[in-house]
C-alpha cells in the first residue's frame, strides 16, 4: 500500500494543530520565555537539574538530599513566576493535545 495519502493526512493534522489556540498560545509563551534571559535561565537550570537527578535515580545512583532540596527550591522559584507558570501550563496543554492525537492513532491500529 502507498503511504503517501497517510502522510498527506498527517501533514493536514499538523496544520490543524498549528491553528489551535493551544498551539499558538504555547508558541507565544515559549518565545516570551526564550526572550527573557532570567526566565530562560530558570527553565534551563530546572531541565538540567531534573534530568540529571532522574537519570541518576533510574541508574540506581544515590542522590543527596541537598540536591533534591535545590531542585525543590528551584521549583518554588519557578512557581512564583507568572510567565513560567503560564508557559508550563501552555506546554502541558500542548503535550496533552499531541498525546490525545497519538492515542487516537493507536486506537485505530489495535
């Protein structure tokens, strides 16, 4: 079977997603965070720390309490920043939309 029609439909779904308020809101806030050096630095630091701790825990390495405390403090600082709270909410909504699309596709293939 030729997969071209499937890929064309996938591209159409992608275009539809890009027209949603979920996507446009996410992109607007992502760009705003990336344009704010302080906000971007906080998010980059969170991504680095959370990823490192998660990787170490998965591999069975010990994570010191002070490291977890530093991450908790960073999460609190992020939670006090309205732009970052809005961005994280928008990102979560966008991810949820993509997961729903993926789940719909998976239901069809089962």
